[in-house]
């Protein structure tokens, strides 16, 4: 697995790292299926694997001796690493996308920044230049995915499929023999949690693209709430299975909380924009206030990463600029009372993504008999 190491943030290396994992998984699967036939005099001390646990967040290194247990657990780690590498591909693809403009002009309906097309490369053909623009500067901060959105969502759904396979078909068989000190990557419930995280990210990419295309606010709110529900499900899995883990990565917990908070806040922001369009200004301001309360729940979590902190500040700035616009309109034109609580209830979340089942590499093609 040495070829999967190093240059983690280099997008050009991401497919190569994934292919290395895809090639390794069937090899370890084949070896596990033949372990009983291996002629080894010292089965208790032949293989020694050493792992760390990013999903645990600590510096503990795990070592395991013994052929049978080592092979089964290395098999589980191989599947989890494959899922992580596929997810990395999506994350690095998003990093390459341009970001939406920051500032009050984001919410100016007549501004050139909102109306202009954000040109996004499409393969080797360059940016689209004909027809009605289908990518505009979105009204929330963050990357502008453009035509990369479907590929990003598909990659994340593939990662979710691998995590699902690991949680249901790979890890349970080895779980009962795990030592009390065990890496989280070998716990089925952790794989299930990461499945939900990947689906939440795929749902978020879908909501982002809908926003870029100018889809109606009510539908976008449903998509954001679907992402929120998936992050909440990931958090629920961790809490329900807390006894499975010795430690849980603080950064993973913070990321899940931040994702849930941001997407619920964005759903309220969509509702506020709909209320403003209907000239219900007091309601729009109240909805912005609720959105800000949900953002506040994720602000401490954002402190786990400089990048998250910057993104959270952008999100808060965009929401406050929107509210300021509504307050100004209300003071000059509408003179409406701002209710303590908005009357509008959010719609039910709509999850439109699902796992893509992993299609394994054919073992024979790798020369394993």
C-alpha cells in the first residue's frame, strides 16, 4: 500500500492512489480466502501489521500478530482505506472549483456578480459559452461546482457504497475478535457513519448545483434539509454506538455538527428569500434570525480547522448581509413588525442520493490465481 501514501492534497495523484487501493483489495481478499491452506509453521507470529486510526484522531499505533486475525483485520482496513481514497477524490475536485464572490453584492438581484455566468471547464472542451447560462454566482458562499457537480456527487456515492459494503459484509466477521484497544476503522458502526457522511456530501453537491441553476427556493430548501438529515443520522449512529469506540476523532464530530448546522441554516435562508419575494418582509427577517441561530451552533465546531473557520465566517457574513438588506427595505418601504418566531415551517427534507454499489476488480485480471 506504499503507493497510496504522500501528496494527499495533490489532485493529480488522487486517481492513482484510488487505483492502488482498488488493486490491493482483491489481493487481500484472495489471500484471506486461502489462509487455511498456507503452509506456515508459526501462524501466530508470521504477519505483523501496523495501523493508525484517523477516525479516532489520536496518535495510537495498532499492531497485531498472528496470521488469521491479522489478515481479517487488514482486509477490513483495506476496504476502509479504499472508501477514504474515493472520498478524497471528490474533496480534491471541489478544491479545484472557483469560489462564489464574497460581499453584499451576493444578494443584489440586479448586480453583475449575481447575473454573470461562472465559466467552469468541461473536460477538454473548455467552458460552455452558448445558450442560456446554467451556472450563476450562487447566493450562498463556497465553491461553484458547475458541471463538476454530477461527477463529485457520483464519486461520493461510490465511496458511500464501499463504506456500506465494509459495514455489512467485511467488518462484522472480524469485529468479535477485536481487542479492546481497536482502531475505529474496524468497527462496523463507524463505517456506517461514514456512509451517511458521504451521502450527506453528495446531497450537498446536488443542492449546490440546483442553487447555481436558479432552482426554486422551496426545492433547494428540501435538498439542504436532506443533507442536514443525513448528517444528523451520522451523528445518531455515533451516539447510539458510543460503546464501540475507545475514542472518536474530535474533528469528525465537529465536521458532522458543522455540516448539519450549515445546511439547516441554508434551508432557512431559502425560506427567507421566498418570503421576501412574496413581500413578507417581517417574516423574511425572522427566518434570517433563526438561520443565524443554527449557524451559531456550528461556529465552535468550525474552530477545528482554519478552512472551516473561514467558510463559517463567509456563511455568517452572507446571511447578515441578506438580513441587512431586508431590514433596510422594511425601514424604508414596508414598516412591518418582525415576529419573534417565523410563521413559516420548513418543508420535509428530500434525500435524492443513494449509495452506488462497489464493483470489485476481477482478481484474475491482477494475476491472482
